[in-house]
């Protein structure tokens, strides 16, 4: 979901242990959200609905809504005219992981 460098940058600037948050999010995704709730990123301000780490957000957040990969499709149907294919998305994320950005 994010590179070690991205995780460290977020931890250093927010004090939040992203490893714990990722494990919690993955567990929720595996179980599925409770019927009356949606799963939200821990860095999403619930009152303003804005990202609290926007300037340092990881690549997966930057790609969200720009890909036709089903896990990254915007639930509000926002998308570019030419979204990235799942293969392009995977290649991009793999390259980012290799670079450690």
C-alpha cells in the first residue's frame, strides 16, 4: 500500500504508526465494512472530509481515482477521460516501490 520511505515520512511528520494503521485497514478490508459503516482512511478528517496528510500522501493515494483498478476507483464516479489500466497502475506502483519513493 505504501513504501517504507512513505511510511517513515508520514510517521515522522504525524507521529502515527502507519504499520499499525495498515494492518487494521487490511483486516477491515478482509472482513468487509460493517453494514452501516464505510471504511475511511485514518488520515481523512471526518468533519471536513479532507486529507490531513495531503502534501505527504503516499503514491497509492495519488493514483486513487485515476485508475480503472477496481480497488482504486473513486466511489463518487470521478475519473479522468483516460484512466490508468490495472496493468499500468501495477507497473507504476511497482516502479515506485522499487525506487522507494
